[in-house]
C-alpha cells in the first residue's frame, strides 16, 4: 500500500500541550504507512524548530498581510479557502485538526471534498467554548456543532472530554471516541535527568507547571501557600511556578502583598520543565478545568507525588479515583489544597510510597506505543472506508 498523506492542522507551534502532542505524533507516526504534513495559521512558536525535517509545513500568513478592512468571519473564511487549496494541491488523504478554532477552519475547507477528517478536542468542551468563543456565542456554538458533526470522527483526549462533546454539542455517541494523549516515557525520563541545581536541601520544594492564565487556578494555589506560611508556620515550603502568561503580574502582586517573596519563585517559560518536576517533593495542579493534563501525567512519570484539583475531566481519570495514585481536592478550594499539602509535608513517606504504582499506571495506559497504535488504527479504518 502506498503511503497515505495525513495533514495535521494547528494554530501555531507555541509551547502548549496540543502543540507538543501533534509534534509527538509527527515524529513517531509510522513512515512505512503514512507521510505526515503540517498546516499552521502562523509559522511561529517555541516548538517550530522541533518539527521533523521530513514534514512539510504550510502556513496561512506566509506572504500575506492583515486586511485593511476586516469584518467578522473574513479571516476564518480566507483560512478555510487556503487550507482547501493545500489539501487539493498536496493530494491529502486525511486531515487531523486539533482544538476548536482549527476544527472550524477545517470544516469550512472540506465542505466539497470526500477526504476523511478527524477533529480533536483537548479541553472540557463547555468551559473551552466559554473561554474561546464568548463573542457571538450562539452563532459560534451552532457553527462548531456543525463542524464537529461534519467530521468522520471526533476525538476526546479523555473520557470526560468525550462525554462533554456529546452533551454540549449534541453529537451522536458513536461518532465520538477517546484517544488519550501520547507520552514518550524514555524521552521524558532522559529530559528529567538534565543537570539542575535550583532547589535547596532545607526547603520543601513544590512545583506547578502551566500557563499563568485564569483557568489554571494558580491564585488558589498561592492562597494555599499563604495559609501554610503565614498561618500554619510551615516556613520550609517554597512554590515554583513554571510557565508564563497573562496573569503573571496579578500573581506577582499577590505574592508581594502577602509577604511571600521568599516562598514563591516565578521560573518563567522553560523549554524543559521536567527537572523542576523530577527534583521537587510535590507537584500541584490547581486547574479549574482540564482535558487531559499533560503536566500531571509527566509528574507521575517522574515519580513525584501529585495533588490535583478534581476538575470536570482529566485528573480523576488519570489518578484512578480519590487516592490510588495521588490526591484530589475540590476545585478552587484553597483550604483543601493547603490541607492536602500540609498532610504531604507531615507524612511524606506515605505520599511518596504511591509514586511507583502511579508511574506504572501511566506506562500501562498512556504510553507512546499504545496511543500511536490506537491513532494509526483509526486513520486506517477511515481511509479504508473512503477507498
């Protein structure tokens, strides 16, 4: 059988979870059966230089200027036409779009083609929609429902995301499947071994990795640290926030106002955050909502004890319930988060004892080989159905 051309569609190659996952697929997709290509809106981002050399990249804004006169939907329609031209010119056999904005673009591009399409949702659908599509919400929800319905398969990265897609967009359950994110255990292990000397032996080092934006819930984590330090007098704790984002200044102001300058460190964006995770005593994920949080899974691979908010999808699925492989706390509850951290500090041997089983759980359920096999089988099934 000749190689089938798979076009992956993304917004850009910024350092986000969706982008990292697509790069992982592009790197490891079976080259005996598939020839991957990449379409992006913007040819930019921290991960651009990590695209495999055999993967051609097409970008909407290459050789284009922003229109002097714009109106709602003009650029989206233009992107759809451009993507359609790429699909036809490159004789693409299957399109894989990831995240809702790209689903809209791909659905417009493929109205008059028989090429099969896989659309992937990475976040809890109702919350993602609220965050990303608040303007003209009624119209956009209708358009996005049609866009998902026009796909041959809609993929949720967790069971929670899959059910959210069915409920929020009224999709037929048979159309929606779950394909978890892929994790290269060997690559993560090697990256985590990088030389690292930021932590102090007399501190209890806690780390959180993620974009500093409202949905990630960092303000609740800071409130928990404030209680531990100023009320519980656990002055050995130190929190490291790895990442950047629009809430950084607000979070820094909270730290200054509550006398936490010696207890909270802003590490900024790190191309390799894994040594921060591997060497920490505790990893915290305070998100208000998630799809399937990569950072939480990577922390479990690293053997670091984890505490996570019990947000609508993702963490409970990953952790196997209340306490099998980590600790779940209510969403946006700083006191519950502080209690969980305090329990971890005072009985560290108990929480550390969970980590070998937690790592094995991830290897058994989220490995690169298992995920790729599932994804490639989906591609083949759709291609054979259209043959």
